[in-house]
C-alpha cells in the first residue's frame, strides 16, 4: 500500500510540476508529421520540427495540438499535506526584571603606557 501511494504521489508530482505530460502528445506529433510527409515526399523529420517549432507561425489547425507548442496548456495542482495535530499557544508569565550593575573600575597603570590607556573623560 505504501509503494502504491508513493508511486501515485510521484506520478502526480511529475505530471503537475514538470512538462512530462507533454510527452503524452507525441503520437499527435508523429501523426502530423505523416500528414506533412504525404504532401512533401522529401521532408525530413528535422525539417518538420524546424518548420513547426522555430517560428510561432501556425501552418494549419493541427499545430496547436503538438507537444510543447501550446503555452497555455500547462497543468499545475499544488498539493500540501497538513498535520492533524492542533498547536495550542499558552500565555506565559512575564519574566522577572533583572537589574544590571556595572563592574567597571578604573585601572591604575604604572607603566609608561599609562598616558595612552585612559578611560574617556567628560569635557
């Protein structure tokens, strides 16, 4: 059952968020190529692809059915699974006030550097 569910979700994801679903329209492409091949005998498959995909010009009514041709044919189905658990927020008691005291004391330097290292003075 888990394997079936995982495979189903994978197929749903690939179909929704990638353009792989356009591959289902490949038989239409081959059928349309066969129609063009009857009209122009020496047309290669590459020439057919260049004719239909290099420009946005529509040659006939079948062109919009070709794979990757219709820009508005994308399908997205966002899926999101939410947990069933409810989250309850409780109001907490305020923190107690903390008083800060300074431990700064003036240092007496007895060296020749005592003139350099002085605390700032109020002028």
